[in-house]
C-alpha cells in the first residue's frame, strides 16, 4: 500500500482497498509538493499509545 501523492487537491482514504488493515501492515504515503507549502486535514486519526518517546505500533511522521 505504498503510495505517492503529487497532484493538488488529492484525497487519501485509508485503508486503500478494504475496511481494515492487516496486523503489522506497513504503509507509506509520500506527499510531495514542488511549491513547498501544503495543508493537511484529518477527519479521523486513531494511533496506538507508545511508551515514553517510543512508538511501537502506529505513528505519523
């Protein structure tokens, strides 16, 4: 499920093809903007809690 986004006004829906993602799935969504400016809006984001500064499961980087 690695995806690259370069077009303006793109919408990303995850999971890509079904209503769930598999345990230990690793997906990379790379967003590139040649103009150097972008806005991101999240309608829903559910990330598992880590321990201290370490994320063992879900993360947004």
